[in-house]
C-alpha cells in the first residue's frame, strides 16, 4: 500500500469539530495506465503557434506572439452589474507520467471552453541523470521529495505543457523539490533562498534542450520569464518569505495561502492572495480545503489505496464538496472559487473523477448562458486589475455565503454613493 506523509496540518474547527486540512503533493510515479497523448489536439490536428517562433536562449523556449485562446479583454463592472462567477481549476506539479491525466483534463477543458492553471514543477523537465544540477536550499545537491521523471515522461510533460499553453492555459510554477518537513522545509527558506529556487525552476524550463540533448523536439512556445506571474508553494508553506521575492520578480499573484475562505480576495505584499478555500464537506460538521489531498486526508487519512468498497461514497462526497462550494458562492457573494489538484490515481482515481464531475456541473451553468467563467489565475487577476477600488471594496464587504442585500442591482448601484465624499 502506498501512503502519503501528513504534511502541514491546518485545523479548520468549524461547527465545533476540527477538520484536518492538509496541503501536500504525492510523489508522481509511473503507472500502467494509458500512454500519454501526442502533441495533437483532440481533433487530431497539431497545435501550432500563431506566429513564426523566435528562439530564446538554447531554443528550449521561443517567442510565438500573443498566447492563443484568451478571453476578451476584461472590462470594469458597470453600476448595478452582477459580477461574474469565476472558477479556477489548478494543478500542482503538472507532470505527465504515463497515466494520461494531463491530456485527459486538457481534453475536458477544450470540450467545455475552460482555461486552467498548471503549476509546473521545474524538476519535471530535468532528467534524473542531471539531478546534480539542482542545488536546493538547505538540502543536499540533487535531493528532492518528489521523484525525478523518466526520460519518456519528461518528453510527455513537454508535449502536454506545450499543448496547454497553445490552448490558452497558464503555466505557473510549483517550484522544484517539494520539501515540506525538517530543517530543509520550504517553510524555513529566506527570500534569498526562494530566489535561488525560482531561478533554478525557470532555468530547468528554459534550458531543457541543453540538459537533455533533445534537439529534435519542438520548443515550448512561450517566453517563461514573461509568462511566469504566479505559483503555489509545496504544502502551502513559506509564503511570508516568498512574497518579497515574488514582488521583486514582478509576479502578480500567489496561490499559497492555507485555509482561505470563500470571499473576494485582497492583495498581500503587493500580490493578489488567492488561497485554496474552505468548502462544505457533505455529511461532516466541518469544512475541507478545496483540494484532492484534503479530501483524501479526511477520508482515508494517509492511505492512497484504501479498501475499494469506500470509493463510491468518497467519490460522491468529493464531487459534492466541489459542487457545494461552487453553488454557495454562485448563489450568494459570487466570490471566485479556487480548486487545486494533482495528476494522481489515489484511491482508485476517485478524486480525478470528482473533479471531472464538478467541472462538468459548473460548465453546464455556463453553457446555459449564465456568466460563469472557468479561467486561469492569470486571467482572473487580469479582471481584478481593471476593477475600480470602490467596486472591489464593495464585493469584499460580503461574507461567506452572504447574498447582497436587496439583490445585486441595488447593492452594486449603491457602491458609487458610498464612495462619494460629501461636499
């Protein structure tokens, strides 16, 4: 039986009960699942950049023009206008290890017009034979608490990252070695050490050709120095010391806060603070963080291969949790809903099925014509950045599950009166 270490517990203590909120990532391992997809779109036609590529550095990355598949330019809310319901599906690690999950969710996103954020671990583009190129802060050279990928899986990850960007998704970072415990934990790193980790994560993406020797594979079609504007730390640790470095690098958001609530976000340290959120956990008296790992931690503790007779009920409970979190926001304060997951087969793959069911449920609302937007974190902060400060202040005035008094038209129309100073 494979188990996961319990990394970083967060007491959620809702309704008199304490929930264990864990924010961790399991090591990606090879499986006997389906082979990874090729570099083609679901229609079978290869994805192509819109402009002729201009190689950057050793040719591992290239500039191909504006990213395809982006939504229309965001606009400020008008007085009395109901805010959209934003939903962000994000993935920690974002490596393809032969289980077909990366292309599975790219296909699902394409089918429903959704965009996502993929937090790429830099080590997933570094062959294990070159692991000594990685010098992690407070850890031995080449060390990592996640496994290095086989050459085959590095190639599959390149294929899917390339496809993801060409289909409009965001490529963020999950950094590198995923250290969550002991002296070497990311929770102990200084701003200078975070800078070293980020520089290395970017280098592994920008120099994969040099590190692998694979000159016959296509370049990644983006300039990672410009594309990288946010990330999520391992186990949601170390944000305080990361933020000064992230701001210095021009990042726009960070998704590392633990135990967030379903309210409209604020900036912290100059960046949008976009946490995983506490959401209803059907059948329980407490709430759970909006991530597969946290569902598992409250169902099978630290086992990823619990007895299978539990799976149907756990799958339904996990899907219902995501759907309940969406509905609570959508029907009340319209706070953006943030979901985090991993490409994993824990407990028979029930959490991947739950995510798919939730996405389809949410997409069905959008397909009815409702203003539900399945976006990346970058696309979400694009929208936030064009809103007037008094509008955001008004939105942040609504608590979890609190609908606007008198309806949205009245609530948002009144915001201009409240922001005008008396003569």
